[in-house]
C-alpha cells in the first residue's frame, strides 16, 4: 500500500510518520512518553476505485 499516516501534536509538530504495515505509534517522541492530550492525524492514500489521491484528517485523545 502507498498510504502514509502522520501524527501531530496540538501545535502541528510532526511526531511520527507511519505506513499501514508498521507497528503503530507507542505514544512517544524521541523515546519520551507524550502527555495525555489531544493529537491529530492525517492519512494520505490512493483511492483504489478512482486512482485519485485522498486525504483524511481527524483527532484522538491519548490517555495514560
């Protein structure tokens, strides 16, 4: 898959870039746990039906 997933903090700083086959995000940045807070993500992918590049954005809350 050519999808890419980006995770950002509340200020827009990129914390992690993932692919669908990667392990995921463990809630850390540079080896340090990020605080419980709201974070945002963006998924960029190619729609298999149309071949068009698509972007999906949303947010989530990290709880510790």
